[in-house]
């Protein structure tokens, strides 16, 4: 690993990489700060831009948007008690109380410092844990790849919808879409209806833009509030905490960063879960738990360090096994595949130069986020106050341009529009688009693994699966994922998790 790190650092510090990271962080902060827009939407919108870019620069831009948006969500949570992303919901508890006390600038300063430290710690965990875990993928055959795809589907399907059933219905719909195109074994055309453009299957990026971005825009059009009012004046407030405050916060930030990293590694857990875990743990171990929720700086630090630590943690199962830990990670998986990078051992051997450059770049991204976040803190209120009626036409234009630019094809634009409408209708009925998109990505892998297993086992697939230790472990994980979701729903029927 050591021989790759110096080369990775040099590649991450190339001008195009630095520009991509700076742009990604800035765009992510703006997207996260705007209520209604999400990290998932931002990453999906920018994937088409990465086509003509160096793979390292392109992937760094996407991961920078991810991290920047998770932090950016805290801006509107602090200023107007409206989390820009669900991952910042816990931040609003103490952040908004600090705003009412005239400490909005300090809350934003603590938020960006905690977010950056959480992100850095999660990247260090990614660097240490991903290479040994990737060796496990060498033992994977067709049965394991099939079960791995099923495992990914059960996780995403269960956490991103109002119910397990709706999540699984969305996943089945995505699997049906994945069968469009050429049969993986026979070469026959399936469900193309004579349309040449469908022979290669449903275009992934236009579908993702439609499901995540256009559908969200359609949801925003239903909101009557056009702009945010009564924002605080940050020009008269201090942004940086004192050295004494920072020293006292450090223990909480480090503890919650480690918690957030492990939550991110768990497939299916995202920034929203991590922020509440970090907040509750910080409150539990605090000497003054009664102060949480009253404008306590420890509450802001705990929530923000935990939710940004998810960004690196979620990349561990994504890069090693191809299992996204959240809706945003599912879109990042699409970005990897589009660059020709398949998760697994090859990322740390054949494409190690790219992988380690991205990991080192993520470390630099968090430093850039700290600098940009502190510099822009006094202008944050203007980001949170951009009217919705200005945002909507800009986002729609980006959706159309991004879809068309992939293949210079209007058919891709129609794909985006159709799936945007489908995604909107799904959201209205309580379905989430993440299971559909993930199934569209994992469907071909699941089909190939299953059909190859049937050929190898000559139809005796159950004994073949049960005779392989890794397959047995994956079967147990699949069952545990489904059972745990059912138990959670029964204990907390009001629990609804959405994309970050």
C-alpha cells in the first residue's frame, strides 16, 4: 500500500484534481444548504460532467459534493431550523437555539470544524480497512455475487422507504428495468420493442437524474414557500470557537467521529442515523445532559462529526464489495461503473493508482471543506435564502443538459423525463427511488451470478449454495437484514428514513 500513497498524493494534488475538489465542495455546500435538495441529487446531477474528465478528478468531484452537501445541510438547520438534508436533523436541535441566542456564526463554525474532523477520521478508517477487506472479494464466485446483489437490494430497499414492502416493490421494479436489452447468456433482445436505443439497456445516468433530481424538483414545485425570511446577520458574530472551547469539544468530536465511521460502514445506515447516534451518545456521556437541546455547542459538534464521518465509512463496503451504505453511495456506485471501475480486489491492485488517489483526495477534500466553510460562513444566509422559483428552472436545465450530453441523444432526455415522472409518482405514494436505481445497477450482476450458478450446478442450486461458506454467511446476512427491518418497523412504525 505504501508504494501507492506517494503517487496517489501527487495525482490528487494535480491542478485538475484540486479544481474538481474545490468545485465539488462548493457545489455540495450550496446544494446541502438549500432545503429540499440533497447530496444524492447533487451527485446524480454532476455525474455527466465526469465523463470527459480524468477518472480521479471526476470521482473526487463526486465525493466532494457528497461531503460538502452533508455539511451544507447544517447551515439551514442552524439558521432557519430546516435541515438542508435529513443528516442534519439532529443539528437543528441545538443549532437553531444558538441562532436564537445570537450565536449562529459560532454554531456554523463549530459545525464545519466538526464535519471536517469527522470526515478526516473516516477517510483514515477507509485507508486502513478497505485493502484487507478487498482481499475477501477474491474468494467470490457466481453464487456469492448473486447473493451480494440480493443483500444490497434488501438493505437499500428496507431503509429508504416507508416500509419494507414498498422498498422491495421498488427493487423488483428496478430488476425488471435491468432485464431490458441483450440477454447476458443467449444474446437475444428483451423488451426493446424495436427501439434501437434500448438494445444496450436503460441508460443508467439519465435514469438516475430523472429518479433523484427531476422527481425532487417536481416535489419542490408543490411547495408554496418561495423564499426564506428573517435570517440572522452573521456579519456581527464570531465564527471561530476559542481554543478553550475547541479543546473541550475535541473529545466529543473524536468519539462521535469514530461512531459515525462505524455506522457508515454498516450497509444500510446513512448520515441521518449516524447524526442521531452521535447526538444521543454525546448526551448520554455528558456531565450536563440537561443542556442538550437548549443551544449547547456539544450537541452541534456531536451531530455534525458523526454524520460527516459516514462519508468515508460508507465507501468501505462500496469499494470492497459493491454494497452502497446509502442512497448517495448507490449513485456513487453508478459513477464508479461508468468509469469502468468495478468494486472489489481490482480497485486495490489493477486500478490501485486511481483508488488510492481518490482516498487521499478525500482527505484533502475535508481540509478544503474546512477552509471554504469558514470563509463562506458569513455569506451562508444568502445560500439558505435563494428562492425556490429561481432554483427550479436551473435544476431542470441541468437535468436536460446532463442527460443529453452523455450520448448526444434526445432519447436519453426522454428517458430522464419519463423516469422523473415515475419517480415523482413513487414519492407521492411513499416509495423511494433509491431501491429502483440500485436494482438497475445490481440487476445485471445478480442475473449473471444466478444463471452462471444454475449452469455450473446443473440445476441443483441449493446444495451448491449451501456448500460454500461465504454464500452461507451472505444468506444469514440477507435474512438478518430483512428480519431486523421488520422488527424495527413494529417497534417504531413512525420511522421514515429518506435519502441524505
